[in-house]
C-alpha cells in the first residue's frame, strides 16, 4: 500500500535528542508518538478521558532518521462498549526534503478505554 490509512492526527520532527546509540530514532520514541496520536483520536471519538490498555502487533519496517518529518495516522477499526481499537501507522518524509516522497516506517494496533474522572471504564459515547 502506497498511501496511509486513517486520518493524520500528529506530525512532528525527529530530533537528535530522540536517537538510540546507533544514531537512529529510538523505537520507544516512535511508539510514544503513536500512543499520543491514538490517544488524541480515541479522546476525540469518545468525548471523555481515555487510557491506553493494550499495544499489539508492532512492526518496525524502516529506521527513522534525525530530521525526518514523522506523521502518525489513526484509523478507528472497532468501537466496543467501553473500548476502541485503533490501527496506527507512522509515515515519514525523509530529510533532506528532495521530494514529497514518504514511506511507512511502522504500524501497530492500540486499544484505549473510555474512563471517568476516577479511572473507571465508562461507555463510549455513540453519538
């Protein structure tokens, strides 16, 4: 597939402070950006607080380099009574920006639960 699936939820720049000892962007940093994007998408969908409850099927396809523009796309694939399962994809526009070419670097499935102010699960707003 040559196009991202879902909505662009987050765009940021990979910086030198985000690198691992090999000089590539740390996978944990990429995963945290995905969790932020999924949190934004799920909060927008359920109109309440949310909590991340599961991350599954992470696949790192290509490394991310310093200066790459990191774009997170979210596709809500299932809404349950209190939870939402979201497919998240990360695509980058490599630096230097010689073209608008972008490529997918990772994807994963994240599950979020709608919660009340005390942290207890609540039904997802169906409106």
